[in-house]
DNA sequence: TTCTAATTGAAAATGATTATCATTTACATT
DNA sequence: AATGTAAATGATAATCATTTTCAATTAGAA
C-alpha cells in the first residue's frame, strides 16, 4: 500500500520531486508512511524504470515519471545560480535521431546496454541574467552618492 | 599556491576526480593543504569555467578539466550497477550540430544563457551485463545439486 | 491457523559538503 | 622596513540528505 500511494502521488503532480517533498505529499493520504520507505520505493521504481532520477545540483535527488502516457521525452535547462529548472522538448526529432545512432554505435563498441540518457544544459535563467547585469552595471558605475 | 597545486594536479592526471581523491594527490606535493580549500578551489574553478562538475550517481561530486588543449568534448556512459565511467566522443560532429541548433533555439525562447551541457547514457557495462546473465541463468536453472 | 519471507517505520549511523573562526598570507600604502 | 586591510587558508564543528539497523507488522503459502 505505501508503494502504491507513492506511485500515485508521483502520477498526479508531475514536477521534479525530491524525496522529502514526496514524503510530505504522501503523508497526507497515508500518515503512517515513513521517510525510509519513500527512499526505498523511489529507488525501486527507478530500477524498474518507472521513474527517472536526477541531480540538478541542489544537494538532493529529484525524480519524475519515466516517458509514457503522462510524460514525454524531454531534457532540462538548469540555472546554476537559482536552481530553476526548465523542461524542454524542442528539436526532439533531431535529438532522437542522433541519440539512436549514438546508442547503436556505443552499445556495439563498448558492449554497453543503454537504458536511458539525460541531457542537461547549464547556465543562467532570464531572471538571474538580468540580476547579473544589474550588479555589473552598478559595479562599473560605482556606488551612487 | 594551494590553488595552483590543485589545478596542476587536475591537469596531470585527467580522470574524474572526487574532492577527496584530489585532496590526497595534492597532499603529497603540498602537505599543508586542507580539505576545505580543495572544496573551495574546485567550486571556484567550476565557476570560472576551467573545470566541469559531474554527478555520476555515486554519492559524491567529480570533476574534470573543461574542454581545451588537454581535453576534448566528450560525454559519458555510466554503469548504474558498478559505477564504471566510459568517456566517449563518437559522433561529436553530429552532436555538436544539434547542440548548437538547440542552444540557439533555447536561449532565444527561454532567454537562457547556456554555459555548458552534459549528456549521460545510463545502463550496464560489459562486465555487469555478463554478471547479470550469469545470475539469470542460474536463477532459471536453479541451484545445481 | 501456522510458518516464513518481504515490507515497513522509527531511530541511529554515515558521510559528503558547508559553515565557522582564528590564523596566515598577499599586497598596497605609508 | 613597518603598517593596515582584505582575501585566503586550515582545522574543526555543524549540517543534512541518504543509508543502515532492527524490531514489529504484513502478505502469502502451506
Ligand atoms: Mn523534467
Ligand atoms: Mn570525462
Ligand atoms: Zn536563475
Ligand atoms: Zn558495470
């Protein structure tokens, strides 16, 4: 029952859950749940391939449903300043083409069975970019008197 | 001086260093070094863009030189069972093409300044694959008497 | 029901990373 | 050279996500 409750919660709200976040959500419907079980179940679902695990650089793991009816193939923009995450699926066709080719070549050359892949683009989001410009400007101009 | 020692160590041996590993290496040439300084310097080099930071799924951060004279653009195969890492640069031209296109589209659409990207292929390495087959076989066959 | 193995929750342990703080260093100005 | 000041450093403690332990509960098979 705990496992079902966790998977259900993951299905409903589909953003990039941390373990603790998921724990709190599940806790409402299933107050007996323990944090350790959430950790264990997430690892389980990960190995089954039902969910993906990510590290977006804020010291904890995040999860989302694997590609399926509710989720389509996409990758992530990660703001290295504020941690904002943007899902994108632009150029998926192109990306899929190259990836398939790559998986072919790699699996043969290295005898490696590829289960999934993830691509991260790191940089600065709109907001952090403008914040930076602001501080640059004030730095160049000096403190106003 | 500590910083130089750290960068030098990174240049010489070009594996995927963890902080602690790097600390030990530097410690030989520069015994006064503190672990905290290694952490601080690695973050610094990361922000400058001289090195890249990775999470390969073994609970610690790993680093390598950014693309330059000593390092060429590549991505990683990660064995989710034993943690083995394989660098690959097959199909770089293709990959670079799509990536450039993608960076164009994304930076415009989301007003996002892209600094770098990383692609991980997750799966099973040759060894873990054969180990798995072995255990499957014995599981199907049952324990020999 | 009875037995056994898997699952679970609570709590403790682990371990990478970060924060603190007193000391040292680098370096510009006298 | 002496002085002043801010940055860098090393040692240590604190943090905090994750893992481990372990006793209790549950789920099925017999
Ligand atoms: Mn996503
Ligand atoms: Mn590499
Ligand atoms: Zn941002
Ligand atoms: Zn392996």
